[in-house]
């Protein structure tokens, strides 16, 4: 390490640098280099503020901004040499700047790596939330598109993985659209609490210099919907808080769980035993031994990766639970969990959208399963209720009818009117009407039900929403 680099990295308190194994153990630039854009953006805003309050000359500001821009171009072009001996992204960029621009030595005025990393993480996560929200919107669009293309397909709905009642397959898909919309709400909430500027809080107690925190916040877009500046109000909380990271990872974990449930449905439905859907070859794999196999590996990996994302959330909560105020080096461990969660969930959302775009329901197989008359047993009980039979008695009568059909080796719709009359003397059951699947679906008219009219209404509603919706923080959304 050069004398200059040693000064930058260690400060005058230490007579020598860290042992090689300590340096290797404590470095974070191998993963926090991903924050370079945000670090440069924050440094540019900080430099502009230092000039604004008279701590940098116009010439020094120009030199610093020019030097930071040049470093940014080198990093973008993969020409910048990252040095593990300088520990992290901040020290690498600052050391490179100071070597090129003497005024760079003034850039750290009134700033600590504690509030610098808190700023970088918030800037990075703001962009990531906007990007992920847009990708979730795309997945919702894929679900709505699949449902719209196959709105007439009927299939069994399940409870306890047992056939329960018939539903439109589109209705099943729209259930996941609703789940993802709640996920969108959690991302919006996470964005709002992430969108708070910590810069100017120093190591933990601010600064005696005349810094203008609001100036920096405006420069970096830390404002609410009405343009009011959003500043961290407590300097100790600002540098030690990682709630916003946990909140994002919790929202992402729920997205992953919802994707896992959808993946499980698709895995079951694509099996020979169900045969409800066909996945495109591009989203499946074969077997190294069995030539007939077509495995739903993409869906299985999405299901599997949800555990990884939940694990990241658990790791973060465990990391934070025992930390005293304020900053502790333990917090270095937050970034790999955060980065991995964002990368994993984003990839799963994109792959699931692609998988759905190339999945086709087997309408005939689905309808044959939905046409099982036992799925309309509840409809029979409700028909008895309309005849004045108390529901508990109606439920018992239909249960007895199911048992009779099973004992005599018949389907439920093959019981005679006389047998129904014996089971429910107060009512007349016309099997031709009650067990007509299409009529049964048209009877489902309540809001939120799987009847054809309501499904079409919900599809139209979602098409309008998706065409008009904007992702939280989309004005700042970056690319992966």
C-alpha cells in the first residue's frame, strides 16, 4: 500500500496497516462495488453542498465533479482497478479521486463512511424497488394475459389438495394477481420509508460545520409527493438503521413465497396425473437417463429459491437483533443478503412471467375434471336452502346422497329424483339443471366469484389498472 493510500485507509491513529488476513477478512469491496453509481452520485451532491456553504471553491468543485465523472466512466467500462486493501467502494473511489485531484482530499469534509453507506444503500434500494415493482407489474400482465386468452377454461378448485368446487382457470390466475398487488403495496410502503436522506449525520453526531442537509436531499431527490424534503431526524438512528433493508427483504420474501405457490400449482398441473397445462420446451429440461422426461425445472427452481430469500430475511433480522447503538461493523453483512434477495427475486419474477407467456392450458382435460358432479354438491345443498331447508339439514342430505352414490357405484348426478326426494322430502331436485356445469358457473354472480360475468369484469378491471399503473419510484428506476 502506498503512503497516501495508507493514510486514506487507516488515519493517523495507527502506526501500521492491518495484517494481511485482517484486511482480507474485513474488506467489502468484492461485493459493495455494486454501489459505485450511488456513491459517486452522493459524492457529487455532497461536493455541491460544500461549495454551496462556502467550504469548496468553484474551481475545487469543478475538479471534484470532473474527477468523479471520469472515475464513473472507467468503472462503467470495466477499466477501474478495485483494490481490496482499500476495504470498500467508498475508499476506492475517494483514493482514486484524491490521487488525480488534490481537492479530492476535501470531499470527506463533514461526512463519515457511516452516513455515506446509509445514503448509498438508500439510493440503490430506491432504484431497485422501482425496477422490481415494474417487473412485478409485468408478471401481473402475464397472468392477466394468460387468463384473457383462456377465459372459458374451467377447472376444479382445490382445498386440502382435494377437488372442491369448479372455477374458471382465469379466476385461479387472478388470485395471484391480487397477491402480487398486495406485494406492490408493500413495495410502495418500503419505498416511502427508504426515501429518507441520512447524509449530514456524520459518524453518529452530525457535524459542527455549516452543512446544508436539505440542499443535498433535494439534489438527490429525497422529497415526498408534494416536494417536501425528507431528512433523517435523528443522527444516531440514521447511521445504524437498516429497517429499510429488512422491510424490502420482507416484501421480497413474500413475493418469493407467492411465486413459490404459483410454481407449485404449475408443477402439479403439468404432471401426467393432472395434465391441466403444457409448458413450452424452452422452460423445461429433460433427463440425463430417461428420454421421455419433460421436467418443470424453472418452476421448481423458483419454488426452491424462495427458501433462499426467506433465509436472507432471517439472517438480517438475526444480524440486527443484538446490536447496540450506533454503527457496528456487523452491518457490513447486510449487503450480500440484500443484493442476493434483489437479484434472486427479480430473476424469479422475470422467469415466471416468461414461463406463463409460454404455458397453454389443456382445456379438455381441465373441463373433464371440473365436470365431476361431486364438485357441485354444495350447489345442491344451496338449492335445498332455496326450497326452505335449513342449511345444516341440506348439508346432511347431500352428504347422504354422496354416500349413496358411492355405495351403488354411481355418479352423484345419476341418482334419481325419487332418491333425492327420499333424502330431502321438502325439496325437488332436477339433476339435469343442478348438475349442468355451465349453468352452475353462471349462477356464480357475487362480486369476487368465479362466474363468467364476474371473471370478465375482473379481467377488464385489471387490464385498465395495468395499463394505467406506475411503479413506486419509477422516476428513479434503474436497470439491473
